[in-house]
């Protein structure tokens, strides 16, 4: 389904919910403001569990969304990161971004909070943020894979080169920019080394989060046979690559990041894997250390 065929429908019921997975060093606040995506990635778990046609993108009415953000700020002090890209691509309706950011800034000021939005996206359109000054309430997270994986499994998404360029422009505009290289799908490992080098050199992200493909049974059925063949181990998150394969891959990519001084985290990996690699976190969905 191409982006041109998507249809946005208002009426989604927004909410904010805490998710905690201590076994993989992950705990985050989900801001559910929309459900769906313009892209059509073969490995997408959301697509596998979608309850309406994939061509439909459901978004909240802005008044309802404002009430949810206000309620959260009134009850939750301090500095939290609201993940606005878990059930959708954060840029699926770009006009919502300045609305969410300005609303959060206003309610932060009212309740003396320092909460921020995490915008996770495969988009290459940075203009909505470049035209605004939301550096105090937005963390931009670019989801970037190799050119080969993007061509084969992320067919409706912008190219990784364009995503990298958008992330670079936002970093130059003083936004905090993170990069998520996930899911890593094995092939020529050198392509991921090259991707890491480009991300570190051109984007200079505040954090890089690595993760390998995890496929629930529904997602697994939609994958090409060549990808299924890699997923020989059962994990709490579904079918995955063997542990030793993941460790070897992570170790090599961490060495690249270390050479550039880029912090690295993992997604959906057991605490023991973090320890073996000498990583401490936080991961992509969590606030940075203040």
C-alpha cells in the first residue's frame, strides 16, 4: 500500500501508558495518538495485528489529545520521554507534530515539568521541525537500515540516504537526534558496518540503538523465506536470530560506534547480552541522563 492510497480517519482514542520490561532494560511511556503507517515494511509487527484495513490511518482529535497531555503533566512530575512512534510512524500526520510539541511545552510550563516527545520515524521530511523551535520538547529518532534491506523490505519508505540527511539537518539545527538501526537482518555484515560509519560521521547521534529482527508468529508468516531461514531461535519476543550470531554482530558494530565516541544501546535484548557487551543504556525509548 503506497502512501498516496492511505486514508486518515479522526476519532482514535488517545492515551498515555507506562510499559516496563526490566528483563531487557526497557521502560517507557507510550503516547498513543495514532495507529497506522504510510509505509508497508514486510517485517512490521503493527501491520500483522492491525484491526482495520492497512490503508486506514486512525488519528486522535486534537482536543482529546490535548486533554491527555494535560492530564499526564498534572499527575507526572519531572522529566519523562513520551514515545509517539510505537503504534505509528511519528510523521504520518506532520501537522500534529507542532500541535503536540506546543501543547506539551505549554503544559510543562504550567505544571513545572520537563517532559519531551520521542518522534520515531522513517520519514525524510524534516521541514516541520526545521520551521519551528521545539528543541526543548522534541527528541528526533531516525529509523535507518541498509540500502539493500530498505529496497527489499521497506519498499514504501524513503531511502536510508534521505533519512540520514534529514537527521543530519535536524542535528545541525540543535535537535537531539538518535538513530535506531533495527531490525538488523543478516546478509553482508559489511553493509551494516558501512551504515554505522555513515550514521556516526554525518549524523553524530546522541544515541544509537541496535536490534535484530524479532518476529511474532503472525509477522513471521509474511516474511520472505530467505529471512525466515535466519530466525532459528525462539525468544520472548518471537522468532529470532541465534544468540551467538547476535553477540558477534553487536560486538562489531559497537566497535565502530566506539571509534566515533557514539553511545550504543540495545532493543529487546536480555540483560546478560547488555553485560557481555559492556553496555548500560538507556535505550532509544528512555530519557537520556540529565
